[in-house]
C-alpha cells in the first residue's frame, strides 16, 4: 500500500536553495536603457562608422555583441552568491593593479585624445580603470566589514583604505584620466562615510585632496582651458567650448518632442564622440525633453533600487558593496549628463548602459547582477523563516 505524502513530510530546500527571482524594478530600467543604447549607438555613429570603416553597422554590431554578453554576465552575477566576492577581493585588486601598471609600460596600451587608457586586442579594447573602480568597491566593502568595530581608529579604519585608493589614483591620473580619479575618490569617500569612518578623518582628507586636485588642474593647460570654456563656452565656439556649444545646440534643436530617431543633425560630424561621451546630447536632439525625462526616470529607478537594496541588506559587506556599486553608476550618470548640459567642465566619461563601450557596459551589467543577488538574499532567508514557522505550526 502506497504511503500518503503530506505537505509537512515533503523535503524542504535550505534558504540558499530557494528559487531565485529577479528584481523587476531594477531589471526593467536596465534592459530598457541597454536596448535604447543599442539603437542610439547606431543612430549616433552610423555616419561616422561609414566614413571611417566603410560600414554604418561597425559600432552597432560591437555594441549588440556586448549587450548580449552583458545580459549573460548579469544573469551569472545574479546567481553567484555575493558573499563569495570576499574571497575574490585581493585577486581582483591585484589583477586591476597589474592592468594599470601594464598599460603604462607595455606596448599594448592604446592611446586616444592624448591619453593611454585602453588595451587593444584586435578590434576590441579594454579599459583597466573600469576594473579598478569595481575592485576598489569590493575591497573597501570587505575591509570595512571585517574591521567594523575599529573603523574609528585612524590607522585601521582610514589610513589603509586611503593608501589603496592613492595607489590606484596615481596610476590612473598619469594616463592621464583626471575624471576617473575624481570618481574613484568620491566613491572611496562616500563608502568610508557610510561605513562609519570618523567624520573628522574624512574632512581632514578633503583638506589634502582639494589642493592636490587644484595642483593637477592648474598645471595642465588643457584642463584650465576646459574650465574657462565651461564658464563661457560661447566665447570659445571654435576651440575648447566647441563640444559644449554643439551639445547645447543639440538639446535646443530637440525641443519638447525631438526631431525623430535618426534625424539628428549635430551627430553629423559636428558633435565630437556622439556615440560615447555625448550620446545624451543625441538623445536630447532626437527624442527631445520627453525622451530626456524618460532616461532620467530610468536612472532614478536604478539608483533608488540600489539604495533600497543597500539599506535592507542583512550584512555590512552586502550593504557596502551595494552602496559602492550604486554610487559608481550614479556618479557616472551625473557627470556625463552634467557635461552634456554644460553644467560641468568637459570630461570623457561614458553614460552607463547607453554609451558605446564594452568595458563600461560589462562592468555595469555585472554590478546590476550583484545588486540583485544582494537584494534577494534577505528575501530568501525571510521566505525560509516563514515556511519554517508554518511547518512548526
């Protein structure tokens, strides 16, 4: 006679083996932005690609490949327990450091615009500063979560973290890449503040960092020219203010509803780097204020979800990783949009999920996958506790 199986006698899965769910409020805006990005990269780059490479699909094909690969990476990181990142902290740190050193001393470094920031492997390029930013976030989260009872100590909670940042910052700024260095510093400062490092130590660091930043700005003529053109771009329309002037003209031409997809004018060899640094300007021209507000809304959703995930994380490591990754994405968005709208001096930073660029897209997609994994860890434990309570009753 077959024994009847009751609900309570069935085998139960541990919390870590509960079915994995995807955070739709985070996944939807990311996939929407990636999809828009593929379309807009083609729209912004087709004329440039046809002239330089003989095919208007040159950048589109590469961006589509990276978008698909990015989705695969997102799914992998979503299903990869974020706690295992602790054991990868120092390997990631060493790998990023090795890449930053190698790009300066090897023949693989690829230069563009007077900076050597990339490795070139055939038709693909890799930017080590993106990996450095990611590895620094993981390191800071791991180190601070391990030392959480001693973070108020200057020699434990502050100095070691600033030294690691300083090593990365030095290697990046000699490329030169001043903007990425500033973002790295801002991420470090915010994570230390959230982690519980003494505020007086952080304020002391600003009194040191601000004069250093000023020194690098005034001792580089092109940086001073950018600042002058930022203050009054219309005074230098054919020089340093050229990019900002044409970016503002693109937004002005777009009006409320835009000129229509593919019908923008400034991307036709007027606006420099329309598919990377100034893709937001192309969006503003072709989709108008309406499209710009949609893009802003999608980014607000991503940042909001990142903050909620950090707040609700059940351990300090996950919370700090979430804060660091969200801050990195948020700063890139603010700086890129600020430059395109003439609110900040010109800086070559891509717009996450939208701009052409494989390294940036893959790192950001990995970050979203990790955020999802952190966000559902608490949910899985909560679900397991509820089921356990029901079984007991």
